């Protein structure tokens, strides 16, 4: 066996570390920052060659993404050019081919960008002092690293609190909500629906990850009981809605379905 395969041999005999995949993932995530640091520091001819290489990589990546996102679409045109048409073309329609993005991809792009046509496009910013209350801990009450959320929150079904010693953000069980009053704008009727998740809180991404629900928050609700279906006939399970009231003041969540 050649000497340069001793690592593969060792891996076959003894296996890998238990956290090998996690370490590999983190190493790949760090590569972006290392590449950026190198690009900022490099000078001269080496910089030109490196930038040229990166440019070609980016072009190739954009081409690949575009190929995945575009599909061919056929549209018939009514206007016909003047002149005689051959016999074999009389029964055909003039077709103009154009590349368009599918509706599903457009929807996914909108969701990724966090852009929706919402009833409340602007909301009042909430200060951190209003959102959190500082909890003093320790024997002499000098430690101030814990925070209690003073707004309504949503946690999933399988949520388990961390041990009190390690819990930084405390979400009181009295302010946790599982259902919301959602109004359908076209049906003009209100339904009491289960909340599936908090999609986006306009105040901060940290509040989104904590599941904080304030005025203007986009939440995902379970609309299976409404009987909504897609164009292909599949039942729609979840849909987005925007919260239109201050839940911590009213004691309930009111919202409008985003159609």
C-alpha cells in the first residue's frame, strides 16, 4: 500500500470522531470569512489572478441558479404577418417562446426576501427595555444576564425549557399563545386557528427566533379546516397571516390572512 493512504487506512480501522460532520460543517462555514480576509489583504498580480478566478466562479454559480429557476413557456400570438401561409402551417398557431419564472419560485423568493403585501406595512419600533425585563440572579443579586420576555410568545409542541441555570431568555407560560383569531379578507369571516410558527417579527430576527409576537408579526397558521386547495387540488396546510393588534394588551391574537 502506498504511504500516502495511511489516513484512509486509519479511518477504515478506527472510524472517525463522533463530531466529525459538525467540525467539517463549521470548517466549511469559516472558509467564507477566511476567503474574504485573504481577498482584502492580497495585493498586486496575485490579487488580479484571485479576483479573476472568483469572478468566473460567481458567473458559473449564477448561470447554474438561473438554469434551475427558469423554465420555458409557450404563448400564442394572435397577430399574423401579412402574406401567404403554406398549407402545412394553416392549422398551426404562432407560438412565441419565452422564459418565465414559475409562480412557486416567485413565491419562494418573496418568502426568502421577507416581502409580502401586508395590511400593516409599517409598525412602531419597540425598544429592548420594553421588550425585556432584566432579572437579577446570584446569591447577592449582582448578575444581570437573564432577561424575561414581556410580550406574547409562541413555542412549539415539543418545547422543553432549558435548566434555570442556563436559560438566558425566559418566556412566561402565562404569555404563551397557541391559537389566533384570523380574518379571511375575501370571505369576511373570522376563524380560531392554531399557530404553526412565527415566520418574521419586524422588530428583530432575534425576536423571530424567540417566537415573540407583536403588532405586525407574520405568523403561520393551520388553515386545513378552511378547505383551501391549490391549483393541483392539494389541501393547503399552512398559510401566513399578519397580527393586527397588540396581543399583550388585548389578551388574544387578532390577524388578517395574507391571500
